[in-house]
C-alpha cells in the first residue's frame, strides 16, 4: 500500500531552531511499508562484550528512577578509566534525580505540579521545563492533538499500574465525557520571552509521555562530556545507544512481543548513535468484559487507543522517540507511519490491532523480524 506524503510546515524563530536541532525536517517522499523477511539470525546481547585487561572495560549501573528501571552500560577508553567512568555515571544519575524532581507531575513540589496547582495564573519555570513543554506543544500540533500533555486532566479517572484497583473496571461513560472536555493542548500558553506557562483553572498537564526521553538525552550529554563514546542508556522503554561496542559491533535491542511474556521479543533492532522507544498496550493494562484497557489514552475520545498493540520508534534522540511513539500508537499504522516517515532520521515498527507488523522503509536492514508476534486479547 502506497502511503501519501505528509507535509509538516516549517516554523520560524524558536521552533525552527528546535526542528533543526532534532533533525525533524520533512523527507521528500517515501514508499511502501512492509516487514522484512524473517531471519534466523540470533541477536547479539548489548552486554555481550567481555572486558580484558588490555582493552576497554565494561561498567554497568542499575538504579530505580522515574518510576522505572534505569540501566547504564559504558565502556572505558584511553582517556576515561574505570574511576572516571563511575564518576561520570554518578553525575548522570544526579542529573536524573534533579530533572525528575522538576518535571514529575506526581511530586507536589515539582514545577509541573506548581503549574497544575496555580491554574489560571502565569507560573515562572526553569529553562528545562519551558523547553520540554514547548516541544510537547510542537508534537501536539504536528499530530493534530494525538499527543496532548493535558491528558493528565483525566489522570484520576483511569487508573493503571500501582494505582490500579484490585478488581479494575472502566469508568462510567458520563465521567469520561466530562473529563474529556478538559483535554485540549491548545489551552496551554507558553511565554518564551518571560519563561512562564499558564493553563486554565481546573486543567492539568503531565509530561509522562515525553520527560523520560528528555532526561535520557541529558544523561547522554553528561556521559559524552566526560569523554565516553561507547555506552547504552535505558530507562524503561526509552533507550539511547552511543557509538559501537569495543568489538566493533552495533548495539542491539529486542522489540517486546505485545502478547508475549515480559522480556520476550519478536524482533531485534540495531542501534548506533540512535534512540529507541516503545509504547505498548501491555505494560499497564487490564482486561474487562473481554476487552483490553490500557494507559495510552486517545485525547480525542478519552478512552484507550485501539489501533495498535505496540509502536517502536527509532529516532536521532530519545526525546524525539519518546514524544512520537504515543502519537503514532494513537494515529494507527497508516497515518502514524506517514507521520513518522515524514521526519528525518525517524522510523517505526508497528504491531497493529490485528497483530500485523508494519515497518518503515528506512528500517529495512536494521530490524530483523524473528517470528510473528504472539496473538491474543
């Protein structure tokens, strides 16, 4: 099936700089979306390299942050020994803690919480908070509202994960309709000149669909500044791989089988100086009345999106991958892939609601489909 070309209008000023910085420029065109032929080639593990006394040594740290598991793997080099590598990772973890305290809507003292608490008034915020909200507003406009940070206005209605009830069931239709009326990214005002943000009284914003990618990129910047050039940063489903492993091979990561066991993949993807992010209907979900309900809410309906089972985004930065995966998931395979493929350096793998696999042309040769995804509710 031939996909029609998506044209994204270029903007001037700050947004032009943003688009240039993330390489989000429109491609001249694209062809058909098809899955590559299955391959029996087994993935190489991102932790496969064995350190030697003479070559680079592997350093790994695992922590819990941002409500997920954070894993950093780095290799030493001629300029950065083990001690310096550990020190760099320490600084990276401190940066995670600092930004999480600033950006999390679940922390009462965060800047995002202050915005939510002071609806109807302008709130001065740090450059980081201003930057990430500005970028969130860009993708909201570009995706026609499929990504919308005001979805948090429905946060107390749908409960998943640790907030989930013992016997969960979907909320009443009238309650969804009432809360859905509060979701509208166009009501968020960003004053770049004075560094402040305002939302209407009674509305809330949440950065859960973009903040992890932003923070992963900041971690990458800290490690690069320390002189490291071969490393992997993963925070839940958001990942960035820098350079190659010491043996010259690229980093590889599995794509989760949406109906498989945790950690069970149906495909693998090679990475080098690129990011990867997956949005799926399996991580925080429940089944009620033979229907799956999950945490990726379609802002247009107020209900969990139904067009996809999982979406994996491949992009130049973790921020780009993180902020696009939910939008592509909600748009579905056809419109979603049109959107992803219109952006430079971006590709996607989509498992749709009928369990079919869709792959961007640019990912052919980079992604290997090892088997069909498992089927099921």
